[in-house]
């Protein structure tokens, strides 16, 4: 094989390897977002149970309950990642407030169903934190590859695009709720 043929073969192999790595990283981002979606669904499924439990004991806290329900609804209907992150951050803060209300109601705090619900929410928040961390790592890898030479040549050619990080806005959202 002469030099031009060898060079073309090497260039083709390089292109295939780079393309496959870009596809792998894009698929990791998609899988990681799917994991976040599962945890958000679990969180959204637990929220009405939490609201109902608190509602039985804290009728005057209606504004907080309504705000949390509204945030849940808005988050379920948004597809923009930055907006979803903002809404989920606010929703997490609202859930922390609902859990904190239990301190004001000893009967609620002692209720076995509420305690089980509180443990479930803590588990979901932990899983959500891990899923966010994995997602953001996958996004970082993809974005780095898209911006790095020579990978960026094929990334642009085949339309690979940067992805957004799933970031939290409030410091309280970064903490998981405590089970007492």
C-alpha cells in the first residue's frame, strides 16, 4: 500500500473512532437525563402524598401547599432544561418547607405513614443528587469532546451540539431532607 492510501486509511479510522466516541458520549448524556427523569417522576409521585399528609394537620399552611403543587405542575410541563432546573430547585425548597412543618405538629411527626413518606423522599432526593452528578459529568465529557481539537471537526460536521448542565439554584436544594 502506498503512502496516500495508508494516509487515507488512517484518516478514515481516526474519523470512525472520533465519531463513535461522540455518539457514545451523546448517548451517555441521554441515558443520564433519563435517570434524572425517573427520579423527578418519583419525586412528583411522592409530593401529593406529602401534601395530603401535611394538609390533615396544617390547614392554615395552604399557601405553601398550593405553591408546591403549582411548581410540580409547571415542572412537569416544561422541556427547557434551565427552566426545569429552576422549578425543581424551587420545588425542592418547598418540599423542605413541608417536611419542616412536621416539627410544628407532633402528631404528624409521630405518624408512621408520614415517617415512611419522609424516608422515601430522602431516598429519592439522594438518588436525584447522584443522577444529577452523573448527568453533569456526562455533559462535561461531551462538551469537552465537542470543543477539543480534532474532535470538534467531526462534531461540527455531524451536528453534535453542546448540552446544558442541570444546575441547582439554591443551597438548600443541594441538601437532602433529614429524617428525624
